[in-house]
């Protein structure tokens, strides 16, 4: 009887065998001058997988994210995004960036454009959509992140949380299959953090692939399929979020979790 | 009382002043923008050319530069042309010498101004445009330029006023602008006060007009930015 129930109820581990690989990183090294910021990074992210990157400041989390969308050039190793290898060739970079949406810690909204114009800008200039169509798409995503009422305002007239949600909408407008987040809530006041995390949770449930650097461990526990712990430019430990938080195997992760939890 | 004939001449001179000032400033903007862009990244050869250019044109008084262009200009052009095997004889007019001198001198100042404005645009703005796949020309024109303009406007306004006032010196190379006519009228009528006052009123009027227009442009360029308590623009050099 007991055995039957065990077979009937599959283990709660989500997506143990991802259907396809979204991001594949092999032996990635990144130097700033003589300083090595990333050392032999191996990481695979499946399609639809939610991966959280954490680690102390200066451990190379941003560098890793920024190498994936070529805001930093990697020095060796390979990065593949949905099958395309990211070389330093402009056409490859564009091909890879087309798959990716990026959300920065500091929002990086265009301050002289309204919220709506921020969202339609790339649609009109990169995808060359007519204004009406671009507006429709932008309004749809602004509604998804709950800032539809602010469309005519300028970013500086919005709270930090609203600005970050606009930045998320702006990235989503280009319909990326993978979203990269670099500490999206670190620049926010505590009241705003929740609103942004809720949007990201909703987003995670849509089946989009996410790689997210964050110190919000509660959020990580709720949404992550996998957590990756980095230190000094290396991946020290990774695992499903359950194992990661309840049974860390390395002393360094244990120490880190004790600090942030 | 000023004589209408001389006042009319002052008007013609004023138009010439405006023409020289506007053309010099446009040339300065072009030179300044070009140098600002090519010196953004530290590159040895370009950096060296810039250093030489900047030290000459910010070190030598603009009037002297105008004299050099006016008196030695045809020689300079001829010898440059002979380097590539051409024989060219050009007459440098006072007008051309004035525009070239003021344009090149203030181009050197504007280059510094524009470069530092570009460097003060947060790098995140370039990065956001990149990840959004916005083509480079559109990024520069629609994302960076408006922010550069906002940062550089106060300095650019002052520079315009300085250029305009410097045209008064250039009368010394024989350019028939407002100062030249004021001097002429004063000499003939033996009433220097009235014509110099009129010329001064012209420059004052232009300065006021400049501040009025620049306020407008500034408040437009500040769209989207939180209003901050701003200092009055510092007086031009
Ligand atoms: N542009 C850069 N130039 C030089 N060093 C850098 C640069 N960016 C990051 N670094 C260094 O690389 C290391 C990793 O940085 P980063 O990836 O930002 O870490 P994290 O995001 O985990 O805080 C740090 O020691 C940092 O000082
Ligand atoms: Mg970081």
C-alpha cells in the first residue's frame, strides 16, 4: 500500500529533465585586466527553468549575467543561448540578445521619455513596428505589471517599485524567451520590494526562463527551481531550492546562508 | 541725436555680427562634437592630435588666431595644397578668417564640454539601449543626445555669448560688423558716446534674447527630470 502511494505521487522536484537547454555555459573565464572575475564557470539552464544566483558581493554574479548578454566580453569558454553560440561577432550578439530580456538593479529607464515611450522605443526602433501596434503591445505589458495608469508619466514621477516594474514591462515587450535579472530589488525601498517580487513570481509561473541574481532568499525559496551559489568567481554549490536551503553541503554556503537568512 | 544713415549702417553691422557669430558657433559645434566623439576612448594618435589642437587654440588669443588666418591664411592653404601637389591661390576674406578662427577656438572649448557631458550620461543608458537591440545611430540620437544636451546646455549658452562678444574684437581684421560701423560713425560725427551705446544695447539685447531662448530650451530638455532648485547661470567669461 505504502509503496503504491509512493509511485502514484511523483516527487515534487520540478523539471528534473528539462525539455531543452536555454542557456549552456562551459568553462567560462572572464578577466578585467589581470583580475579574474569568473573562473571556469559551467552552468546549464533548461527552458522554463528558474535559476537564482546568489553569493557575496564581488563574487562575479553580475559579471556572469553580463557575459550572457555580452555587456561584458568573456575571454574564454563558450556561452550558448537557445543553440546560438555567443561569439564577439555583431550578428551573433544580436541573435543572442533577441532571446534575452534584461532587468538592471538601477532600472536604466530613459529619463526623458514617458513610461509608454520607454516601452515602445525598442519596438519601433529595433523591430520597426508601427506606432499604434507598439503602443498596444506596451500597454498590454504595462497592465501586466500594474502600471498602466502611469503610462503618460515620466520615470522620475514614479516610485522605485513602479520604475522597476516599467523596466520589466519594457524588457517583456520584445517577447524574450529568457529573462535576466541583476539584483532587481536591491535599489528599492522595503515597501516597493514586494510589488516587484510579486510581478516576478507571476512571470515565473508563465513558463519563461529566468536567471536572477537576488538576495531575497524567501523569494528564491518560493520560485527557484535551482539555486546557484558563487564565491570568488566560482560556482561553489548548486542544487534544487529545497536542498540548497535545508541541506547545504559546503561550509561556505552554510556560512553564507547563516548571514543572509 | 544719432543720424539715421549711421544707425542704418549699425544695423547692417549688427546683421554681420549675427551672421559671423552664428556661423562660427555652428562650426565650433561641429568641431567640438567631432573631437568629443573621437576622444571619448583614449587612443594615442587621436589623443595627441587633440592635445596639439587644444593647446594651440585655447592657448592663443582668438584675435591673434584671426590675425594669423587673415594674414597668413592664403599662405597656409597654398602650402597645404602644395603638399598634395596642387597650386592654389585663395584670398582669405576677413569674414572667412573670423569664422574659421572663432569656430576653431571655441570648437576646442566645446569639445571638452560635450565630452564631459557624454561621460556624465550614466553607462546604464547605453547598456539598456544595447540589450533592447536599439541600433547605434538611434541610441546616440534619441537616447544619448537629449541627455547630453541637458547636461551641456548651460555651458553651451555661455559659450554662445562669448563667441558673439568676441566678434567685436574681430573688427580689427577689417570685418564690417557692428563695432566697425560704430567706430566709423563716432569718428565722423565726433559723438562716440551715442554709437557705442547703441552697439552695447545691441549686445545686451542679444544676451537677453539668448537667456530667454535658453530658458525655453532648458526647461524642455529638463522634461522628465525632477525640478531642482537651480542657480542662475554664471555670467559669461
Ligand atoms: N568593469 C570592471 N572592471 C574591473 N573590475 C571589475 C569590473 N566589474 C567588476 N569587477 C570586479 O569583478 C569582481 C566581480 O564583480 P561583480 O560581477 O560585479 O560581482 P557581484 O555582482 O557578485 O557583486 C569584483 O571584484 C569587481 O570588483
Ligand atoms: Mg552585482
